[in-house]
C-alpha cells in the first residue's frame, strides 16, 4: 500500500474512534477515481440503513460523469433521502480520511440540503 493511502487510513481510524464514542448513525463515504459511494450505518456499525453510489443506474442516469462533483452531489442527495425514509435524520459524517474538499464536500452539502443533520 502507498504511504498516501496508509496516511488516509490512519486519519480514518482516528475519526472513526471519535465517532464510535457518540451514539449516532454514521454517514460513511468512499471515493475512487471513477466512482463515489456513501452509506449510512447504525451506531454499532453492524447494519447498513441506506446506501447510494454512482455505480447504481438510478443515480447515474442523467449524469455526464460518475467522477465529478455533480455526481457526488447526486449521491449525497439520494443517500440522505433514503436515510430519512428509514427514520434517520441525524448522522456523524465519516469522510474516511479524505480531505473535506471537492467531491467529498459536494456530497456532504447535498446531503445537508436534502435534510440530514451533521
């Protein structure tokens, strides 16, 4: 594994330790070069409440790319709507060690606009 990825995983581990002390559902985000994924997990982390990604055709339809900020915003909006339908309105944002910038920021802002509180 590269030093860059090890550093990201170290940051993610520290953030998840802080999140685990709270009693909120967790909005976990992962981004690859081609796609972005988001899921809302129970406070214990044992069950997925809602999930969305650019791999899903329902999210991907109407997007010109699956790897830009517009696609990330679509994923954020979709995952927030699904979580609210399941009765989860407040989450802790787990950015998985990625900087709060670009696609991660777009996803978070879209989720907030759709009604998730974090």
